[in-house]
C-alpha cells in the first residue's frame, strides 16, 4: 500500500537554454500517492548531482521513499546511485527510456511544466529556472481527480 512520499518517480529534463543562474536541466520528482511535484534546476544531470538534489531537496524534506521508479539513464543507474539506494534501503525500479507509458505520471508532469514554462519565460529563455517555482505553484494548486 502506498503512502505519501513512499513511491516516487524521477526524470531529468534538458538540456534547456542555459539560464542566467547556470542551469541547463531540471530533475522532476513526483509522489505517486499525493501527486505532489518537485522540479529541481541543475547545471548538469550527472549521477552525483542527482544524488545531492534528492538527498538535500527531497529526502531531507519528505523522508525516505521505499521505492523509486526512473528510466535507465546513467544518472539513475550508476554506481553512485546504486550505493545510495543500498545505503538508504530503497528499492529502485528502472524502465526503458523514452517510453512515456512506463512512467506516465512524471512524463505528463514534464510535458505540462515545459508547456507552461514556454508561456512564462522571457524572449531569451534564460529565466526558466526563475519561473519554475511559479509553474510548480500553478500545478500544485490544480485539483487532481485521484486526490
């Protein structure tokens, strides 16, 4: 049985236009139970960056999940991440990359975030990471059928 923040999906988006803060990617994290969304800007999408973002911005705030689901990108399947999952006692499940049906929730969120960002960013697209919290606020305020 799923509980809040016990079952998470992850996906990286990018590369995007390099922001004025130096970011080119964002990591999307969704909670399968609550449908809460986090999008974390980053300069790269390496395994180390993934681990740091998850530890500092997700697990430190919401607690440890029991299960995570992501594609098979090296940022999720590397030795760094395998050690992290083992250390934390988290079960990691991987599916085929670029198959939206495998991780529908996070893929839908990514499409929504990108679509909304396109409407809010400036002409040079270098402020997308500044606008991202406003997009997330709008997404979080929208009622979901399942919640």
